């Protein structure tokens, strides 16, 4: 995974490429929120889940607390 260097790489470029069974949004940092739900879902394997621990995706995640 490439290091995230603000101003040099975007977070999307720094994220590992691949298919994950679970993407867990655990902290509502603006950098992650700016990616948007579709970009986060783009990291998922078929049948994978998007989890939103803080509820910041306002019901658009597969599950949240």
C-alpha cells in the first residue's frame, strides 16, 4: 500500500486495491467521508459488507450502530 501523503497522493490512490469482505468506517474523518459511499463500496468483494460504526452514512451502509 502506498503511503497517504496529503497533497501528494489522494486517499483513493493510497488505499490498497483489492476486494475486501468488510469495509468498516469506524471514524468519521472528512477524508474518508469525502470518498463517498460508492468509492467505499468499490473496495468490496461481491457479497461484501459496508459497516458504519458511527452512523455518518445515514443509513446507506449495510449495517451501523
